[in-house]
């Protein structure tokens, strides 16, 4: 296993709900659609999904409710046993693990945050955060220290002794986050962590989350059904529908080159200038050397708007992450994004 | 589509007319049989089953029991369990609570210490009022001179309730974990819940010797079913996210169960605890029938010798104990943990525990010095049994009261009860069964009718037909009268928020009383006779009727009453054409409970002298005719089950039809 091994690699994963899913899947002719499968009395929670999560990446999984997002992520941690395909976590086939090994894996590598928090109502904040450590058998003193540190990290100091019902929704989710981080997981699953919160608090929690991620740099699978949230956070976005992944790509590519009709509809109403970055429009130089100062490849078109409008150049150089010119972009293409085609 | 719907309609009418034809056939045959009887042309064997046709089932059962007991050696196993650990525990609590000479030979604990500790616990759970209730109950018990008998009852309760709790919890966990086990015990549980209490006394008497051990066993078994149900309910309700959080935290199966599931299902489990305690209390009092000493036995003795004053005082003690146990355990259910600020010292976190121990210790110490703090002597108590006797008797002797009760008794007996009873006894057996089956078919449909046929045929072949009919007559007349009073009361109360609350509270409280209590006013008013029996059943079964009437009416969706208001319905029209029809399914559940309660009570009331199955049961419970006892018990259960199945099936169908389910 090296650094290039994906943290999670899912290949042709199926998860069917119904009376005898394995048997059904084995005897199923290929190419049956979601509706066909439903007519046979099964629900395809996850339908032939191949996707991977690379180290340090934030993969956002999107889709309407019921599209199979939660189910997919639960297949990654084997909260659901998959019906077909393979899931490998750091090169290990997760379905081949014994119960003991699975428990050890979760105790050492995985953390998860839930939509409605999933806190234990009879435990204080401190005891909730320390819970995974307690399960691991850590001694009382170290787990207390670690839990206090986590509580401080999410900004809940002074509330250690409160019970979940004595906290607001946002505070409860902070507890959920602190708990999921207590064991220092490498892989972090977040299932719509902010959708139960008010918009204002949601925004605040997203910032908080970005701050944490900036510090910790974990490999993350993040579920949301909110496109703005996805755009703010994602390295890559996977769009799901009826259990299948329609497209998995960087936000730019999803917006610029929707792979299917569905993704196109899904992204239609988005302000593309806010999403597309200069590097998304970048073309290879092919020997040309466009004049003038390059623009930052990571800057969104919206951020470049003023310069673009005044820039006399037809072709503008684009800088890569090292600051050197890595390609060029047509000004017209950028203006099309900014103002809409035509 | 149109074709399909007419098809459906046609099918419906066909079904209806078939149903009507079956009904009329049954009723017609029954009437024909009765007519023949009236004309005197019905052969004897159609009026009652001839002696030779009745199998000696009691003798067979006796043989079967003795086979299981002696030849299979089961009795050794049960005796070992009972006389080993169980008896040991019972002896220990008996020593602590009332000083029976057994290990650990420390008791009796001074009454003041128990009362003080109870008061602190009451305060912790529910503030001053609970404190007063808890402490006050024990103080009353001691001062009235009933400490020892109350503690006899409590000593069994303190053993039986925890055992029932743990067993129920364990079985509940199994049922939740293993679907096959759940499927296996579901039907058993639902039958167990319709069984009258003495059915639990029976096996206890069969396998254990009469006395506290048998009583404890019966009590434990009686209290287990609801604990199982509440446990599975609670565990199933734990939200998937909490469960998943547990898995993701790396819980093993055992950690999952003990750290996640059980604590999260706390509320339901504690509701189960409340039910366990209340059922245990109800049963412990009733085990007086199989020779268990305590409040129940004393009450039986006092009522038997018509000492109304003392009966009344014991009744008050029982009621106080019941209310206290109920309220405290319910307060525990709703009690949520409160947080302490960081750095709160240890003693402050456990302040109530320390106070409880402190109060207990102080009074134990005081009791060493001051005699009355330890025990209230025979001559020191404040019982006013004789005086109350006098007052009650004087009150009853007041001409008007006496005239009223006398007249009621006379009127009910001569004009209602006796004619009703005689006419029921007059009906030939096959006609009677047909009528019951027709009723079940009309109300419940095919399945209940089938059960009714089987069940009542068994009763007919059991050899106790007449007594069974008398039992049924008592139940029916009491429930009819309870309906006439209870439902109007419910309707009245449902009209206002305030009265609903009051009456519901009264019903709730009354339901926590052990059934024995209901005999006291009946005997006081009417003496020892049929009317008193009917009267005690009447009050007992009125409680669920009133309760469910209020609940049914109060839960009618407001859109519907508002719609009625907007259509200009008068209050009466609204009640008759909107509220009552919608409330009827719920009320039927109450009616069903009333009938069940009546079947329970009939046995208990038998003690005041009736000629029905109950009395026969009473006689055999004390003795050794177990086979006969079993047959009698079965008869009551079968009749109760028939009504249970029929009415619940109707309520179910009705709810579906109204879209309320
Ligand atoms: N335990 C289950 N049993 C049966 N069907 C399920 C189960 N869990 C999820 N499903 C079904 O799988 C589909 C995907 O659900 P889910 O992954 O929760 O969607 P999302 O998280 O995208 O809203 C839904 O149609 C849902 O009804
Ligand atoms: Mg979801």
C-alpha cells in the first residue's frame, strides 16, 4: 500500500433491499433499470457504483433525497453489508473482515457524523465525545483529556457536563463532530451534517468545518443535497440518482460538461461563474506564449470578472499552482460563462 | 374500471346476503330450540348434555399433573429453585422488613428509618408532594398498626418485582434480537394477558407448596409479560442513527446492548418497571387466596367477619401503597438527568444519596433508644376500626340510606338479576352456544365466530355448564349496568377539558388499586349477596369504560367537529352523528377491557358468596383438586377470550373503515 492507493475504492458496488437480495442479484440479467428492479420487489439503494476516495480529498456526494447517498456511504463503512461488488478500505476488502477486525477498523480509522446527530441521550457532552475512546478501552484519564481537547476544538468549552437535550441543534452537531474526531480517524464520513440546522447556523458550521478540515486534512466523504454547500466544500462531486452515480468530477467539469441529461438539469440553474475556475477553461499552450501577466488558475471566473471585462487580450495565460504559466484561456469563453451564452 | 367496481359491489352484496342468511339461520335454529323447550317437546339431551357424554377431564388432568410432578421429577427441579434461591431471598427480605428469624438476622428495620428514606427518595423524584406521599404512606401504615402485615406484603414485592423485571428484560431482549423467538412468544403473551389472575395461581400451587414461595412465583409470572412487551418496544424504537453511531464508535455486540440500546430505551424500560411494580402489588394482595400472609389475607379475614372498620383501614393502606408506588415509579420515568457544573464536589453530586443514607442511619440509631421509633406496639397504634365500624353501621342504619340500599337490592334482585339469571339458565345449551356464535359472527366476523364455537363447546363438555352460565350472567349484568353509568359519565366529562382531566386522573388512580379494594364499598352497602358482587364488578369495570369514552371523544379530529359546527349541528346532533360514531372503536376497546375486568373480578367477588365458577375455584385453590381447578379456570378464560377476540376484531375493522387506524 502506498500513498497513491485510494483510501476507499468501491468497484461495481450493489446494495439491494428486499427479501433475498444476493440470490436476486446473482440471477439478474444485466442492464435492468431501477424501475425494473423495483417491479421485481427490490429497491436498488446503490446500483453498480464504482467510485474512489483519494487521500486528503473531500468527496461530496449529492442527489435528491432517496437517491442512495446515505446507503452508499454506509457501504463504505460496512454499516450495510453490500450485495455485490467490492469495497476496499486502504487496500483491504472490507467484506472479508471478521467482526473483530471490522470493529478495530472503525475504532482506529473511521469517524462519522449524522444528520440528526445520533447522540446518546443519557450521556453528557464529555461522555458522548469520550464514547468511542471508552469502547476502545482507553483509561479514564487519557480519554477525558482527549475528549476535552476535542470539545475545545469545536468550541463547546464550558458545556462538558451538559446533556444533549440541554443543547441547541448546532451545539449538538458540534458534539457529534467532536465525537467523530476523538479517535483521530483517517476517514471521515459526514451524512448531511448540517441539513437539520437553520440556514444561519448552517453557514457558521460550514465555516467551522472548513477551518477544521484546513487543520486536519482528512479524507472525507460528505453527503449533502444542497448544491451551494457542495460547491463550497468539494474537491470532487458525485451526483447520484436512483442508486447510481451519474457523474463524479470536479465542480468545474460537472458544471461545464454535464455527463448526462440529469446532471445538466441538476446544474442548470447554478451561477456558473461562481463555480468555474480559470483552470477549468484552460487549454494547452501548444507552443504559443500569450503575453502579459497570467491569472490564478484557482480563481473563479466571478472573482476575475472585473479584470476580464477590461482585459484587451483575446487569449489570457493561466498560472498553475506553482505560479508558472500552465496554459491559456480564451477571454470570450470566460465572458460566456460570466454573462451566459449569446 | 367501472366494471371492476360494480364487480366489487356485487361481490360485496353477495357477501352481505350470505352473511345475513348465516345469521338468520343461526338465530332461527336457536329460537326453534327455545320454542321446543317452551312447548316441552325438546328431548332432555338437547337441553343439557347428558352426564355420560361429559369426559372426566378433571381426573385426567389430575393424573397428568401428578405424572409431570412426580414421575417426571419436575417437582424436584421447581422445589429446588423455589426452596433454594427464591426462598432464601424471601427469607432475607422477611427478616429485614418484619424480623422473621432468618439470615441475615438484622431486622426488622425500624419503621421510622424506612419512612425517612422513602421521604428523601420521594423528594428526589418529585419534590415535596412525592416526599409527603412516600413518607406519609409509611407513617400511616405504622401508626394504624398494620406495619407487620404491610411489610409481609412488601417483602414478597421486593423480591418478586426485581426478578420479574430482570426476567422480562432478558426475554424482551431475546424477542427483540431473534425474530423466531418473538414470533413464538407473541401469541403466548396475548393469551396470557387475557387470563384471569388465578390461572397464574394454579401452576404455582401445583409446583410449589402453598405460601409465600408459591405466591412469589405466581406474582413474578403475572408481572413478566408487560415487561417483555415494553422492553422490545423500547429497543425497537432506538433510532437508527444512534445505533449507527454506536457501531461507528466501535462497539462490540455486548457494548452495543449495554451502552447504547438499553440506556437509550430507558423511558420504555422504566414504564415497564412501573407496570411490573403495579402488577406485582395487585397479585401479591390476591395471593391471599393461596395462603400468603399480608395485607390481602388480613383484608380477606376482616371482610369475612364483616369487620368493616378494619377492612376500610386496610383498604386505605393498600390504596396508599398503590398510589405511592405508582406515582414514584412514574416520576422516575419522567425524571431526566440534570447536569452539574464542572468542579462540583463529589458530595454535592450525590447529595440525595447521602441524605437518604443519613436519614436512614439517624433513625436506625434513634430507634435503638426510643422504642416507638422502632416498633409501634399492639396497644399504641391509632386504629379506630371499631369506631369506624360503628359509624358505617350507623350511617347504613339511617332510615333513608337503608331504605335506598334495601330497595335497590330488592329491585335489582327481584326484577332484574334473578329473572335474567333464570332465563339464561333456561336456554338449552345448543341454543345458548348458537346465540353466542351468532353474536360473535355478527360483530366480529368469521374467525371470532369459529373461536366462539370451539370455546363454548369446550365449556359445554367441561361439565360445569350451569356455573359457567351463572358466571356469564354476573359479568353481563354488571357490564351492562357499568355501561349505563360509565358511558354517560364519560360523555359528560369529555365536554370540558377540566372535567376530562379530573375524571381521567381518577380513573388512572383507580386502575392502580388492587382489585380487592372494590369489594369493600360493595360489602359495606349491600352486605354479602349477589347484588354486592354485581356492584363490585360494576365499579371495577366502569373505570375502563369511562376512561376510553373520554379518550375516544377527546381524540375525534377537530376538523370533523368543526365541520359539524359549520353545518349548524346542535350539541346533541354533533355528539350523536359525529363524535360518538368516530369514538366508538376506541370505546369498544374500553368495553372489552370492562368485560375482561369483570371476568377477573367475578372470581374475586366469589369470596362474598355466589354460586358461580368463582366460588368453586376458591374452594379448590386452597385444596388439592387441581384438575378440577384447571377446568374451571379454563372455562372462565375461554369465555373471556371469546369476547376479547370478537370485540377487538370489530374495533379493528371499524377503525380501518373510518380511516383511523
Ligand atoms: N434499510 C432499508 N430498507 C429498505 N430500503 C431502504 C433502507 N435504507 C434505505 N432504503 C431505500 O434506499 C433508497 C436510498 O435511500 P437513502 O440512501 O437513505 O437515500 P438518501 O440518503 O439519498 O436520501 C431509498 O429509496 C430508501 O427507501
Ligand atoms: Mg440520507
